[in-house]
C-alpha cells in the first residue's frame, strides 16, 4: 500500500512540475511578444524596413540633378476628433535636396485632445532611403478646443535610391501619416533636495 501511495505522490509531483513549466513557458512567451513590439519598431526606424522612414540628425551633402515626386497621405483614427491634412498634396524635390513641407491639424472637439502620428513610405523598399531630419511625428501633439496647428516635416531622399536594384527605377513615392489618440504624458516631478544641517556631523 505504501508503495502505491508513494508512486501516486511522485506522479502528482511530476505532473505539478510539468504544469508549472508549461505556465512559465506561456508567461515567458507573452512577455517576449510585448517586448518584440517596441524592438521591432526601433528596428524599422533605424533600417527603414517595412516602409518605415529613417530618422537622421543632419541633411544630405549630395544633391542629384534628378527629381522624384513625393505625395502625401493623411489619416486620423476614429477616436481622434481632428481634421488632419497636408498643405500640399505632392512635391518634386531633387534627390538629396533637403526640403520642408507642412501639415495642418485642427481639434474639432470641445475639449483638449492629444495625438501622435505613425508613418510609413510606399513602396516599402523606398523606406530605407527616405530620411527625416525633423517631424511632428517624433513627439505627441496636444490641441486645445478648436485649435489649429501647422506642423513641419523636414526630409530628403537619399541619392542611393537611384542605384539600389529595388528602387533605381522609382519615380514616385508616398509618405503616409495616421494620427492616433493617446493620453498626454505626465510631467516628471521635480526632485528637491534638502540642505544639509550644518550642526550635524557627517
């Protein structure tokens, strides 16, 4: 009888280890899935993969005697009561030329709202050669009731777009933005320090 009981206890413990291991695996996979989203986004921004444009700190130092048409597409999510559109529907800069274009956004609601834009370029292969120096999409935007704002984008198209196999015949590309509602970031509380008591010994 004791042998049967011991076997039963050992079997239960083994089952418990298996169940615990499975739960740990599931939790770990969920955690990795959440971590993969920001890591993937960072990868896309750095490499231009999947049509995501690249952010750069300085303008191009090479300008070709060749133009490319850049068209603009603007959208807002259903939960953001804004009117959002480009000032110009398209531009024709020289390849490598740094230019500025503008978009406007207007809050149509009766309360302050905050949004942030996500962006991409089509065709997707062109994303690696579309470089932003300045963009409203790098930060969130808050508009007061009825407020309208003009927002600049400074960019250039890398001259290497004309030599890459997948893009060398490209004549037109589209920069797309979609604004999504989000909660405004809370300001970081100031850190205060108390002066040392001169009478206290260190």
